[in-house]
């Protein structure tokens, strides 16, 4: 869809006007709050107003997954690089050792750390993560707000912790990794690639979250951080030669290599995000709550009339949320299949489907594990065939407006203000440190 | 002494909740127990186990008057953690693997687990527990020690009762699955901690 075509669509035109106004409010609000001079705020506003129609045009194409990947990867890499630069400037290293902890205020808290702060405070009335309250609130409230707003759209569109598995799975999905893949494929990789693993694996990340929360409350220390694979990238451990350190650090490195690099490379799936991530589990819970409250999440629906059961969507879904069993049980009998609140609305399945049988719709299916409680009698009942779901009928623009809007505003806000923050903090021309 | 123990328990009971939850929550959720009465019964049994541990410790601490370092010997804590972890892991495995001999044995005796879990959790010193112990060490009287720990137990137990409500969630199969996996993960962490305490 070209820009001129997009502008002819009434809904898109209204959306652009609304987004323009929202941009003005956001930019002015943040500028006043952070005391950003007008000569920075004005160009930012211009960027917003010019970039939104362009981005909206890109995103109204069916192949939204390309834009999503670019946004997610760019954002993620930018955050990691920014964090590393700040860490090196402030404490001289990206590692987070007890010695570093003693001589600095704390660490840049990650979103998962926010969960442990809350768990520790409830369980043992202690602040278990050495960081500033500002950092805690900014990451935790950002995640909470986005999860409340988007459900698991957070995982598909925003989670910068998923950059490593996302990149690896992207390379893996291009995949002609040849002999390596073939050698392991049949026994180890095919069950993951075809989403044929036992449903118990789907529960694993919830168990990781529950045990980490309980243990953090018990030990008054962020237990998960000791084995967190993301610490290979940032806040690296201090290697000490005692049993506990060796076990925890090796576990972290092992998890990083298997679930974030090698596994996704070989399977094209984000194994960490699909099976292990406690933050994903917490987000799932919020998405489930949203669906229970009838705040309808956006999810993929497979049209039984068009589906050829080629299962290309199953292989395309990086989060393994589309169950081949659900397709074979429902599509053959003419029932549509809808992913529930677990859907990350990434759009990969849309792009993979050669029959154009999949679209993103709003559903009311609470779901906590992908591919299990997955069939859709309730959705069928509420949305009988032939009833067009508001604005998302077949042949219409196949995208998800609210994700697009929020993605745009937040990503741009983050890019710009994070840059301003860095400049003001570290470049004398822009401010005083 | 009784009043002091009770107030101490009341003021620090949330800590105790934080210490007992990792063991008790996975246990109470791992099997279907939809009735509140059943869950309350389990909490009661768990508390009885804790009571036994407290009474025993109060008696010993009061009798000895002084305990080296104001705490239990390290190897006792380590052993209790190892036993606790093995029990949790076996219990969780027994729910899904009922056939193997050991798992069948554990499943057959799972009804007796809450007091054992309570006892093993009770002898793991948490901060309020050590605080209560400090009072007893000063008094150096076995009877006072037992009374203080009984009152302390009563004070902290009030915070444990809401754990019974958690049991209501066990009606969902998905939550039971998550609880079993959680029991295994918590068990592995306890096992590692116990082994690291045992190593020089």
C-alpha cells in the first residue's frame, strides 16, 4: 500500500491525526519534565510528524514482520550498546562484580530485575537489587504499562532482552545450516521446529518465574540473576573458584549458548523466550488477565476455509504458539483456529502463509501456554463465521493498529530521549555532568 | 517471656512466610485440593512440623544456654536442606512417574509430608528465628526457651494461614503442572545450597 492509498483510507487518516496530536503531547510533556531545551524538542517533534506517515505506510503492508524485526533489533541493539557505553563510562567495565558494586551506586536494572525487586520486597521487606529507584521505576513501569496495553505484544515488539535469540532465530530461519542441522534434526530439533514437544515444556517458564519469585523472597537476593544468561552480554559475573559460583556461572553460560544462540540458530525458534523466560511468563499472566477482563488482545486467526494444513505457520512462529494438533483437529472439520492471549502479534505466520489464510483479529481467549488450551470454542461462539470483526475482515488492511501506534511513539521517544540523556550526561556541550 | 515471644512472632512473621513459601506453595499446589478445609489441614500439619522443630530448638538452646555462633551447626542446616530438597524433588517426580519404586513409595507417603517439610523448614534459621534464639540464649532456661518458642510459633503462624488460600488454585491442572516443575527447581536450588554448605 502506497502512502497516497493509505491516506485515502478514512481510518488510517484519522489514526495519523490522532498520532500527530499524541506525539505533540508526548514530546512537550517529556521535554518539560526533563527540562529539554526547545531547540532539541522541536526537531524531535518534526521527526515524529514526518516519520509517522512513512512508518505507518511500511507497517500497513502485510509483511509487517520485516518492520517489526528491524524495529526490535535496532531498539535492542541500541539499548545494549547504550548500557555498555554508560557502564564503561561510569564504572570502567561492563562486568558487575562485588568490587564494582561497592564503589558505584548500582547497576542499570533490567526489566526482569524489577520483578525480583518486587518479590524481594514482598518476601523479605528488602530491596534486593542494588540500583536507583528511578531506574527501577522506569523499567518496571514501562514493562507493566506495555504488558497491560499490549499483552504479549511486549515479547514480539519490544523486549530488548530477546535480541540475542531473536537475531539467532532470524539467521536460523533463513537457514541452510546444512550438515549440522541435518545431523541433529531428526532427533533433537524437529520436535522443536514442528512444535511437537510435550506441553510440559510450555509450563517451564511459569515454573521458572514462580520458583525465582519464591526463592528471591526467601533468600532476599535476586536468585535468578545468578544464572541469568543475559549476563553474558551485560553485567558479567565475577568468576570465583568456589562450587556455587562455578555452578551458577556455568549454568548461565550454558543457558545463553543453548537457548539464545545455538538452539535458535538450529531451529529458527526463540527457545529462551518460548520455554524459559520468566519475564515472558509474567507478561503471559498479564495478557491472560487482559483476556479474562475482555480487553481483547490481538491474535492470529487461521481461516479454515483457506488453510491447506501445510503447517508453514507452525514452523514460522518463533514462539511455538501454533499447535499442529490444534490445526489438524479443527481445520479438517471446518473450524477456524485462533491463537489466544499468548499471541505476540508478530505477524510471522501471516507472512509465511502462502494461502493468505491468517489474519490478526481481536480475540477473547485467555491462554497461558501456547499450543495447549488452544482450540477456540469460545471464540467460535462469540464470533460466529460470517461476522466480520471490527475493521479486520478478510481483504482489509492486515496489521495491528494499536501496536503500530504504540511502537512508533515509544520507540521514537526512547531513541530520542535516551540519546538526549546520554548527550546531556556525557557531552559537556549539552549539559553538565 | 511468652508475651515477648508472641510479639516477636507477630512483628517478624512476614519473614517466616517468605521462608516457608518456597517449600509449602509448590507442595500445596502440586495435587488437586479444591477444598479450603483440605488446604487448611495441610497448613496445620505443616505448622505442627514447625512447632516440633521450634520446641526442640527452644529446649536445646535453653538447656545449653550458649550455642556456638548463636546458631545451629552448619552441617545440620546443610543436611536439612539436602533432605528437604530430595523430598521435594521426589514428591514432584512421584506425581508424574507413579511407577518406579521410590516414587511410588513417596506418593504413598505424601500425606505425611507436610509435618516433615514443616520440621525441616523450622530448623533452618531465618532472621526472626535467630532473634528468638538470642532471647533464649540470654535466659539460659530450657522451660523459658520452650515457652518463648511456642509463643513465637503462635505469632508467626497467623501469617501462614493465608497460604491455605493458595491451595484453592490447585483445581487447575495447568497450575498443578507448574507447581510440580517449581518443586523440582526449588529442590535443585536447595540441593546445591546444601551441598555447598557441606563442602569445606
